[in-house]
C-alpha cells in the first residue's frame, strides 16, 4: 500500500470515529453571523447533511482466541 493510500485510509478511519459535540446555540449563531458577514455574493450557508452513523467496531489485529490461552 502506497503512502497516499495509507494516508487516505487513516483519514477515513478517523472521520468514521468522529463524534460531534453539542455547541451552545448562542455561540453557533454568532459563528454563523461572522461567516455570513464575510460573504460577497453568497447570502446563505450551505445545508450540511447529518453525521453518518457509527460503523461497527473493528477487531484488533493479532488477537485471536480467549485471553490467556496458550498456543502449542
């Protein structure tokens, strides 16, 4: 796997794990007003889709069987 492919895969993994946090509505509105104040021809902010649902947890590589079980 090339460096670029590994980097893209890592970004996708981290984005999938992202959990948005609640923002104070007054702070959110103030930030939106600041952004809108910088608009030249645009008048509204784009509508963002809701965050994706979390995927199933990924198994840790290299761990098989019950913990503490000895291999022969």
